[in-house]
C-alpha cells in the first residue's frame, strides 16, 4: 500500500494561546502529529516488497512532517512572546492615567491594579470621582498619560 505525500499548509493559524502541539496538528490536518507518524509506519509495514516506496518520496514525507513540527513549535513560542509583551505593557501602566472610550464619552482614571484572565491582562482604574472600574482590556485604552 502506498500513500501519497501530504502537503502541509503551515500558514494556517495556530489553535490559540497555550495550545499544545497535538491541538495545533489536529486543527491543521484533522489528525494528530502522532497519527501522521503512525501513517508512515503503517505505510512502511504494509508496502509491497516488490515495489518498495521510493527513498526520495519517503525522505520527502519525513521532511514535511519535520517542517510541520518546527512550524508548530515556532508558533507556540511566538504566542508566548506576544503574551509576555502584553503583560509587560500592562504592568508599565500601573500608576498611569488612562482614557477609555465608554459609549460616546471618555472615562479617565488611574490604573490601580492588573488582573490576568487566561493570560490576558485586565486593568482596574480609579476615576476622579472615586469610582473603581475593572475588567478593562488594553485594546480599549485610547490615551496614556503620566500619573496626575
């Protein structure tokens, strides 16, 4: 039995923050990475001894699987770096005054705390009239000023 080469599309998006290699492979191909390796082993086990798989084709498939794994590892590490950068950016806002769009108006307050929900920073601000607003994402901030 001979199975044709699988052409990976490594430009597929990652399964999300914190997703493991297994989940990324599954989302990209519908099979886990281990399942893809089992296909190769099955292919070798049941190949026709009179018509063995071409060495070039076999090495090509192994190289494709290796590239998939490298791409998945790279995506996971980049996601970790993006998360760390967002956390550092949020931490640098402590004590600063920020403006946040609220409907048609703007709310201004000093960042007093940062909480993390699934790795995403959420800010808490205290406004000039002593209201505390929490659960503010970094993307909702429209302006940052030194503490006033």
